[in-house]
C-alpha cells in the first residue's frame, strides 16, 4: 500500500474532543499527506476501513479472491466494522489520525538547544537561545510555498508552540522572503478533478492560516527580501514584522484572478485604512519596505547591509524577557478577535475555492507556467 494513500491529520486535541464535524473529517482527509513516517500496515488498514465506512457506509462489495492479498486485507478491515454508523466512523477516523499526528509531532516537538531539527525537507528549523527559527528553504524557487511546505510549516508551528523557546521567527533563505503560493500546486490534479483540487486547497488554506491565528507565542517575521501573495497577507497575524530595505510587499490577487486570504480582507483595512488596503489588495500595488512601514504593516525597516545583525541582536534581547509574560500579553492583544478571524479565514478560503475554478484564475496561472507572464 502507498503511504500517500494514508496521509495523516494535523488537528488540535480540542477539536477531536468534540464530535467530529464534516469539516474536521475533510481536514483529516486533506491533511493526511503530512505523514512522513510509515505508521505500519495495521494502522493503514484501520484508517482505510474507517474512511470507507465514514464515506460509503457498511461494506457491501464482493469479497476479493484469496490471491488478491491487499484487496482482501482491505475488504476484511472494512467488513469488520459491520454496521458502525457513518458518524461514529468519522469520529473514530479523526481521533485515530489525530493520535498519529500528535505522536509524530511530539517526536520532533522538543528541539534540542542549538540544533537543527530533523524531519523537514522544505524548511530549516532551529531552536537556539530561546528563539525557534523557521526558515523557508527553497531559495532557487524564491521560497514559493508548495503543498508539502504548507504542511511542514503547520507542523513546525505546532512544535514551536509547545517547545521551550520564548519567541518564534519566520524568515526566508536566499534573496526572497517568499514568492507566495507555488503556482505549480495547481497542476497536481486529483482523480476527483479540478473541483476536488479547489476544495482540498481551500481546506489546506483554512487550516494553514488557522495555525497563525491560534499561535500562542510572540511571532516575528524577519522579511529578508521581496514578499508576494500569502506571505504578505499573513503579516497582519504576526506580532512584529522586521524588514530589510530591499524587501517589497506585493499582493497581485486581481492579476491572478484570485482574492485575498490570510485574514487580510479584515486585517489590512484595520492596519492601514481601507483606501490603502484596497490599493494593495484590489489593485495589486507593490509597496516598498518604507511604505509598508509607514502604513503600519511593518514594524521597522533596517538597511540590508546590517539587517541580519541588527535584527538578531534585537531578537536575542527580546527572547530573554519572561516568556510567560510575553505569551500572556500576546494573548490579551490577540484573543479578543480570534473567533472573528477564524470566521474571516473560512470565508476567504471558500471565496478562493470559487476563484480557483474561474477562467480568470486558470488563464493567469497558465500564463505564468508557460512563462508568458510574470508579476
Ligand atoms: C493552497 C493555498 C493557496 C493560498 C493562496 C495564495 C496565493 C498567493 O500567494 S498569490 C501569489 C502567487 N505568487 C506569484 O504569482 C509569484 C509568481 N512568481 C513570479 O512572478 C516571479 O517568479 C518572481 C517575481 C517572484 C521572481 O521573478 P525573478 O526574480 O525573475 O525569478 P524567476 O521568475 O526566474 O524565479 C526563479 C524560479 O522560481 C520559480 N518561482 C518563483 N515564484 C514562484 C511561484 N510563486 N510559483 C512557482 N514557481 C515560482 C520560477 O518559476 C523560477 O523557476 P525556474 O524557471 O524553474 O528556475
């Protein structure tokens, strides 16, 4: 059996304590690609059986022949669930995947001081001097975010939320901070076609942005170079944004036939006023670092030549402040709006799901991929 058929869910315990909703179940199914370690055939069969029961009900398929070992093992596992109700199967599925996920993240959850954490292919994650640094690591692709990278960032944030560090930093390797969503993500179409792709992407987006909304510790963006798309919109959910004077901030959603995400449809007008926000989010105006700072999106701008030195000196000092006090203050500032932000995130994700199926969006992506257009 392929591991990719049994992706693992990244889900909060509070969600699984409740009855699993259709959304939780879909999240589980969508995020199962997080699985990096083979959970073993027994677990894979359990997941398979619960998935089939949850989506199709009791097994009424003809029993496969004795020699078709894999199909028979799957059939046996599904049949063994008898008349288990679909809702219960869904709940059990979500809980099972959640338990897999927490054991996966606890095995990489507590970083050794001064060490690079293993298990990430698209990121470099280190924890040192009270700072967990998550560095996007696809410099030759301007740190464009692939599906795997979204999933690894969620894992890294979940681990950072639980580790001993006082603050968490997101930054990019190379000359870019991040060029946004990897447009090649749209070329990997599942058997259910483009509708299924759009639906899965909307769930992934919602869960990804949700991790930033819920992140409990001070979260700092070290914007080392140009930032595009979702890497810009998310900045409204960070507590501090430091930028090199080489950085630019660009959200070309209309050019791409898309619409804003990362809660920017709410946070940007709140931060910079609706007129400035509209110029960025509707008309795709690219801001320099100094403009972004003047509009409140960036905390402070540093000359590129001294950027790393100045920023890390500052962050090392902040990381020595009492961690609980920082955490509590952050939560006081952010928690008031958490529910609202989750609602906005869901709405933005669902609007984008529709945009991804539009001709405007399809044409823009085809243009980029066929190299006719660049930003
Ligand atoms: C599921 C969740 C969805 C969330 C929704 C998110 C939406 C967004 O983020 S919208 C923004 C999407 N991003 C873009 O439209 C940027 C597209 N990229 C560009 O326009 C340019 O690459 C550039 C301006 C960022 C950089 O231009 P340049 O300095 O000339 O460098 P290259 O174009 O040669 O780039 C080097 C290399 O990297 C690849 N690449 C860069 N960005 C992306 C990207 N976003 N998606 C896919 N690939 C990207 C580029 O194709 C080059 O690859 P090679 O040709 O193979 O070297």
